[in-house]
């Protein structure tokens, strides 16, 4: 039989245990609430962020079979930069046309005979559907016979030139049609001269040594010097005058480490000409020169290429050009 007061003591112990447990739970809840109230959100979500990052770096294979992170897979990678078309370099002048007012009795045939071009060229260029033209109509007469070609999807100026007039380059066709580059689009209209046409050339530049001969061409590897020719080498007799190929301003007169004397003349549209191996320069830095004016001489000591000669180089906006694309030597 339990001692006296045992039952009351036991009940009191249970109540104490319950109170302690309740207080513990309450303190825990208060601590959690305080934690959530004062802890930064980025710490609360750190575990979730780590899990998301782990998923994002799962490897996938690209078209080459190499593994790349999913976060930079093919659908998110930047497209490679497309090469930009270069500026047109050509000695061909833009197509010139003559405006003509049709008179009474004129036909395409009589007009064509008057201007020395084919009637089909006038018809094609002016989009005329009949051989008859109304008096008083104004039409454009191209300087030479040819055809108007409508560009199709996938066409290039190189392909068009090769198919219709192999005498011309893509740059020539672009220059003829006053295009800034050789890039074309479907439905563009391109005038193509007939093969053998006497196409007008740009006279902005002329040969710096009119009585000379080209002995080294642009891009030719010169074994004796172990170098590639960046221009044309023009040989002539000692004492032959060297002329300015175009108008401009003398920007430099100097001598290289190999004791090769040179003159640089800068012109319009970013063009720059360098005359290397000049004897007795006749111009000074800052001088303005006209096309065809004498700037120096070819001397007997100018034998870098084995005989009296100069190296003539052309560039536009720092890009080296082949002088024979712009000048008839």
C-alpha cells in the first residue's frame, strides 16, 4: 500500500512535466518566429538556390559531341558575328545615263540608233512593254548596251558577273550600280553591260610613272627579299619623273631603316598613296599636290628591286589595295 500523500505527489509531478514541456515548445516557436523575422531572405533560400544551381550545370552535348553546361547550351549561346562586306574597290565609274524626251515619230529603234545602243537595252532599262513610245515621254538612255537583272534569292554579284560579263568583277558591278558594298538582296535590280562594252573608268588616279613598266605585282612573293609586295613596283630609266597619282596633301617625307626614301600623300575618301624609293623628293610635308604633278625622280641608286624603280602602294582607311584595280598601267 503506497505511503500517505504518494498519489498527490505523483499528480503534482505530472503537472510539472507538462508545464515544462509546454514552456519548451513555446520558447522554440518564439525562437523560430524571431529567426524568420530577422534572417535575410537570401539565407533562407540558400538551400533552394544551391539545388537550382546544381540542376543548371547538368551537362548536355552540343553538335560537336562535347559537353557544355546546360546554362550555355545552343539555344542560349550568342550567334557568331557575321563578316561585314568590305567597301567596293574598282576603277569603274557609275553608269551614266542621258535623259531623252521622245519626239513625234520616234521609235525605240530610231532612238537606239541615235545613241549607239541597242533598242532592247532602252526597253529593258525603262521597263517599256512595247516598241512604241509616246511622244513627250521622258526615258533614260544608258551609256552602253546591257541588261537589267533582277536579283534572285541566293544570287551573288560574283555569280552574276561570271554568268553575264566575266570581264567585270563583283566590285566592278557594284561600282557601276553605285552600291557601297558587294552585298545584294533578292529583287534588287542590277545593270550589267554587254561583254566588250567600253566602260568608263575612274580617273581619280593615274600611273605615277607613265613611261614605266610594272615588274612586280600586288601580293607577289619576292624571293630575293623574302617579302610580299604590298603594291606595284614600277621600273623606268633613272631621272624619270615620279608624278602624284592623285590630288592630296603630303603627310610624310622620310626614310626607312633600310635607307629607302618615301613620300606619303593623303587624298579624299580615306585614300593614301606611298611612293617608296624616291630620289630627290620635290615636295615637303604639308604641301598640297595636284594629280600629275612631279613629286620626285627615279634615281640610279633606286635599285631595291634590282633596277631603278619605285614601289607604289595604295590604301583606303588603312586597308591595303591593289593599285592595278584602280589604275591602268
